[in-house]
C-alpha cells in the first residue's frame, strides 16, 4: 500500500515542480516561486522516504504505518498549504505549514522506533 501512496505522491511532486518551473515562473514573485520550489522539494523528498519505508516493510515484515502516516500527513499539510497559499494568496493557509513541518519531524523521529523494533 505505501509504495502505491509513494508512487502517487512522487508523481504529484514532479508535476508540482514542473508546474512551478514552467507555468508559474512568469506569474509568481521570486519569493512565491522560492516557496513553491521548497514545497515541491520537500514533497518529493518525503515521497521517496515513504517509498523506501514501503520497500523496507515488504522486505522485513515490520510495520511502518506510524512513520509513513506521519510523513504522508506532513506532505499534505506542509507542501499542500504552501501550494494553496501561493496559488490563492489566502493567508490563513500559512499557519498550517508549521503543523505540517511538525508532522515531518515526528515522522523522522518515529524512525527510531522502526529501527529498534
């Protein structure tokens, strides 16, 4: 299941990166474009982490539900809020971004448990 989630998420991250680099480049301020780029890079990086976790779980039989769920939620909240903030300019998406960052941090910390089980 997690490899499928990673494949879909990674695909969307590449699309978002290309969309920012091509379709949005002329329409965004340099600051907005930098935010978009950060969001798409974090999106892709954590999609790859979910893929690695899915492959690890398939090989080892260990549960990776907690870290994978934390990373997936972090992607949606962190990158998703930045995408929406840049596209809509609705400032209320801004406070969601650090919550997403916290989920990503918790995902990394939860790997301690996976590695020690």
